[in-house]
C-alpha cells in the first residue's frame, strides 16, 4: 500500500469513527432514532471514505466553480473547498458501472431525505438487510483500498444485531410499518426494490440475503406475525431458488396506496350507467368487482391486495377507490348481454323501455 498523506489519514479517521459510531448506536439496546441515526452516520462514513480514496489518487474531490477563466477554480465555503457530497462521490467512483453496492448506497440517498427529520422505529426490521449490506460493503472497500489493517472488525464487530426470534417489539414495528403515517417511506422502499433487476435485488451486496416466509397457522386470527426467518444458504441452491420465486411474487404484488384521481363507487356507477344500454346499480357494481376480483372481500386480512390497474386501497380512509380504467373495462365487458348476465346473474334490463309501436 502507498504511503498515506496527512489528508488521506484524516479522511480515513473521520470515516472509521463515523462507521464505528453508527454500529455502536444501532446495536445499543433501547436507543431511539436507531435506523435514522445509523443511516446519517454511515452517510458520513462513506463520504469520508470516498474522499480518502480520491485524495490518495491525487484527485481533488471538490466542486469546480462554474464560469470562464484560466485554470480550474473551485467553490469555497467558509474558507474551505466545497467537497463532493456522497451522490457525487458515488458517480465519480463507479462511473458507468452499477454494482449492487452502488445501488445500496443510492437506496439510502433517496431514503435519507425522507427520514432525516423523522423518528420511525418501525423502519428497523424493514431495512435491516440494506443496513447490514451498507456496512459490509463499506468494510470491503475500506480494506480493498487501504489494506486489512484498516478493518473495523479489529475494534468492534461489524454485524448489526437483529433477532431471528422476532420479539413483540419487532412484530409491532412491522404492523406500524404498514400504517398510513409511513405511506411515503413505504412506497419509496417498495418502488426502489421493485425497480431492481433480480441479480441486484438478490445480491448480498445490496441487502443481507434472508427470507421472511409466511407460515401456516391453525388459528389465523390469533397469530401475531406468522412468518419464519430463513437465512440465505448457498449450499442449498434448490431450496433457495424456491424462496427466490416466492420473494419475486411478493415483490411483483406490491401496489401503490393512494387516492388521488380515484373514483368512489357511486361515481363508478354513474359513469358506467352513462356508457351502457342496460341498468347499472350499486348492486351490479358489487357483483362486478367480486366477479372480476378487482379487490378483496370486506373481511380480508389483506385489503391492499387489489388489481391495481382497477382499484386501490386507501389505508387512511379504510376504503377503496376505482380507476378510470375500471370504468372503461366495465363499459366494454358489460356491453355484451351474455357477459352482463354471466357476471351479475341477471338478464340485462334496458335503461329505456322500447317504443311500443
């Protein structure tokens, strides 16, 4: 390893201390702001690490001042050059490459602004996989770029504590994670994960590879959280492939929860009635969503499991909204008298009686 300058050593010290503080905070029992503080500290750790890498490469990780003039001019803030932020560092370090480790950091870059001024312990179980990968990736690049003597593991374990037994606090956190207060954060997490190709999503460099598998129970109503914690085991490829398929199905089933631009049932009835030659009532509409399985029944334990192109569950209002596509679909399908009768169980009744003559 080349000799480190004073500037490189200072960046490395800042980086390692921030990472160690992040681990200590995350693993401390009963500590508030667990995930939020961990993410913010790891942001500092990663940024300082990249600055150390660039300075070691004889590059100046500073923002160039815009405008004309001879030579390179840099931006300054309070007497110091303005250093690249983490997003800029990621772009400069990986350039055109998009490894899972990069996607992991980009995930937290988008999440940081949503949680920076909010405390949500409900996030801890949901983000554990990404949090652990963020740390192990940091350790990997730290030792790759600067040698094994810089490893964190010599001073403090680099594993974040997570209970496979799922204590009551974590079960309750998972329930609250599904609540309306976290809708924007939950939607961001789901959307980001769903955008990743399978090889990235399944990489341990993006997230710790574990599976939470639903378990059958004798009394569903009495089960607080019927899931099983299954760590990824590369020695069991066939079993892991089955679990991968399950997680793929779950990922594809995630749908947005919102109400903007949606129609109430009465509005659907009015619009469909205007587009059909047959009577269309609220009862008809109920029969339609049941027949076409646009949404679950009223007593469903998973009301969000809708056909999202037709219907969206509004968790805050505890009700369903319907899309314009649903109106168009019903008008097209029910214009056929045979389809109308098959769906509703009744012969279609014209909206206007035919002229007697």
